[in-house]
C-alpha cells in the first residue's frame, strides 16, 4: 500500500487546530494532515527578523519531525503556514494611545499604551511576513503562508478581541458546525465578504495596503483552489 504524504500546517495556537484540523483532515483524505502548534507568533517574536525568518520556520519543521515518529522529511509534500495579520501594516495615525495593557483591535485602529510599542512590533512583523510571503520553498519543501485578518476569530466568527477562554468555546463550536458537512466550509471560506480576490501574490499585496491588515480578510480559500 502506498504511504500517504503529509501536509504540515504550522499554526500559532491550539484554537487554530481545534477550529480547522478536523475539517481539513476530512477535506484532504488523500494525504495526511498534521498540525504543528508553535505556541506563539513567529512573525512578531522579538527574536524574529527578515534574515532568520526562514530558519525559524525550518526549526519548527525539524521539531515536528522529532516529535512525530514514523514521519520523515521526504514525506512532507507541503508546508502551510497560517498567520494572523494583527494590523501589521497600518500607519501610525491608526494607533490610539490609551491606558490599556494588551493591544486592542478594531477594523480602523490598534489601541495600545505606547505608539512606539506598536510601531516596533509592526516593523518586525512586516519584515518577517515580507520575507515569508514571497518564499516558495523551505528546506526544499513547497511552502505557502495564508492569512486571517485581523486574526483567525475575526474571519471565522467576526469577533476581533475574544478572550482565550472564549476563543476555545468558539473554536469547538465552529468545528462542530462543520462536522460531516466539511464541504460547506469551502463555501464559507470563499465568502466574498472576506475572501480576497486575485492570485497568491495579489492577495498578499492587497493585505499590506490601506489599513487592510486590520479589516476582515483572508486568502486561505486559495489553498483549496
């Protein structure tokens, strides 16, 4: 029997896997779908930049292979990296400075306790995203990065600032909603309200302009084309 090949999804948190893992697993039955949770945002990590971005993703691939016994690097036919945009490409005039602890997002602004903090985070995130969004392969494996803007919950639920507890509640609810109706997810992710038109390169150009990185957009539908 021919061994199935692996499509490796690299995601930030467990709610990404909870929301999408079961659905994608059913939609791509011809290959094995595996999720690797990084436990943090590679694109805004303070030790990430454009010169080490590819190496950082490759480190996660190596960590996945160390953990997943029986899967070799040659078994992986595609790396799919899912990222939140988090308003990374906004102008400084879209930052509101208020006495808050965490960044608070809306479709028009980031509220934070320091303009400098937002600019510094966004500069770092832009460097990494600019590098990875144009990267065709990592360690010889085809690589694509798809975005949810402003974040996953914004696209899936039209909720932009959910608490961690509520993120999991919503994730489980979303997964349950498409149980045995996985094909309907394709219709959902192609919804013209947020599915950005154009090819891969064009969708990346779109999200980087006019404050679009705060608005409800995704290019993940391209994965299913």
